[in-house]
């Protein structure tokens, strides 16, 4: 028996580098494939095919390959795809069309672990008698994501529960993928014009340890569940059990937000968009935490019109609520007539470095379109509006491009910035009418003028 066990361990040990090698090869296929398609496209242009048609074809083929590989790899690659998917609304329509569906799939699905692996993980996390905790346990996952998958089960007290299991080796794979993706920024930059990939990857790497620790996630979820207990608009599932790589929570039925994006009625889109923004903004004030992973896969729209929020692996600790400066900066950015005060306020908060000079009127012209949703009681978020913003600030021929290069993002605002931009992307995907101004007044201190 001992010899058989050693043979098995040797086989598993040998398989690990082989799997890592296969992952590396698949990752490397992305830039190689892009380079090959670009060269082929150049030949087609020389041969007389319209440049626009060739470029669109290259984009579509690159995206198809990219998101297929990312979905298969899970880990950091999958996580990067999810982070990018919230910006799908910014893509030019001629590029977005061929692969919008592929992008959206990343928000909710990934290939599952085999049942025998699930059983081994359950045993390692809960012990050999783990089945006694459950009246029923489905070994086929109900959902899969970047670093774990979810199984539906019935707990011993009769409650329907979700059991989230972390993929074996997720931490090592996550860091390996993120390191590789850092070297592939050019490919992602071509897919999403205006998306600065390096800061996004740097932030993802910093958060890896936090998101891999399900005990830490359980603490955040418990805090949110307590803060939103009995809320008429939101459902935060309670945590029943947790270990470093396993999390058992109440099960919530509902339609994924990505389904509302693709098939929802106008009323559902507006309602879901309003609740989505309200939850993200209210978290710091109500729970002392900012839910920092805004992609649609973490949200469910229930039959009775509530929003269920399911994943708390990424959460920023803000025990005093949003910094007062967040509302203050938004408020001064709306001031069309006092450019110098806008410059002073932005400089005070670190958005303009001391040695950088920006002409006040130019800064106002740059900022005002971004805060347009806060100028009216209700704003219609659309893909056209978001695309116009990305195009405006990333066109070197536009004066706004030079202004954007002079602005700085203080590290303390990194997660807030991620959530703000990501939520706008999702609202534009929803094509939602949302009263953003009132939500900011209600939940972000410093925005409403002093009385």
C-alpha cells in the first residue's frame, strides 16, 4: 500500500509542472496569435481589403481566442477577463459586436473541477465526516468563477446553502497568471482602448492574498449581512461555516445581472441599476466596507425585485465611511465657474502633483463630462455615452488627452476608483436610468453643499 501511495504522489508531482507548462503555453498563445493576425491583416490591406474591415476582423479573432483561453485557465487570467468585462460598454460598436457574448460569459462561468477533486477538497476542509453536515450535496457545481466554484446543497438544518470551494493551487496559479499578463499589456490595450492595464494588474496582485483567504471573506460577508439584515432592497446571504478554502452561505435564487443586461425589461434594468449603485455607495456608511468587485457575476436580481450580493472576497475597509474628500472632489468638479478652486481641490487631494501645472478651464472641460450623471435628477447610462468618454480622453488629437496625462491617482483612491469606473461600465451595459445624484447625496459625505 505504501508503495502504491508513493507512486501516486510521484505521478501527481510530475503532473504539476506539466499542467503549469500547458498553462504557460496557452497564455503565450495570446500575444503570438495577435502578432500573427496583425501580420496577416497587413497583407490583406496591401492586397486591397479596406483597413477598417481588416482591423475589425483582427479584433474579433483576437477577442475570441483571448476569452476562450482566459476562461479555460481560471486563476488570474480569468480574473483579469472579469475585470475587463465591466468595460465592455466602452468598446466601439463595430468591435464590440463580434465578441460581446464571449466577454459576458466570463462574468458567470468557467470549466468546473471534477467530482473526485470536489470530494477531496471537502474532506480536507471539513474532515472525513463532512457529509454528515449536509442532508444533500450536489457534486456538480452550480457556478464557477476565477478562484473557486459553488455547489448547491441542503444543510443539516434543512436550509438550502451555497458551498464555495477554492480551486487547488489557486494562489500559485493566480500569481503566475498575473505575472504573465503583466507582460501582455499590449494585447489587452488593443482590445479595450483607454484601459491602462498595468495599474489594474498591480492592484489585482496586491489583493490576491486577501481574496484567497475565505476566512477573511467570511468576516466581510458577516459584517455586510448584519448591516443589511431585513433590508427591503438587498439580500446578503448569512455565513454558516468557513475555513481558509471553503465558505458555506445561505443560497439565494435570482437572475444574474448579466442576464438582465442581455434580456431585462427597461423597468428591470432601471431598478437593478439603481440598487446596484446604491449598494456599492452605501456599503462604507452602513457596514464600514466597500464592496470592491463590481462585475455583474457577483449580483443576482430576485423575483421580488431585490438585489442579492454574493461575493465579498474583495472588500476595502472604510470604517469611517467614504473619505470626505471623495464627495468634496465630486462637488468642486461640478463647479463650472470656479476653475481655480477645482485645481486647488484636486491638488490638495493628490490628484494633481505639486510640480504639475494645469490650466483651470482645460481641467473643467476634461472633468465635466465625467460628472454629467450628477448634474441631473436622473441620468441615462448608455454605451454610446461611455464610448464617447473613452474616445475623448484617449485621442491624442483631443486637448483632453494632454490633461489626462497630467492627472495622478493617489494610492488611497485606487479601490474607490476601480469601483466607480467599474460601476459606470455596468450601468452603461444595463442601459439604465438612475438617479445617481441623490444616491451620492445620500451616501457620500462632502458632496452636498454645506448648509
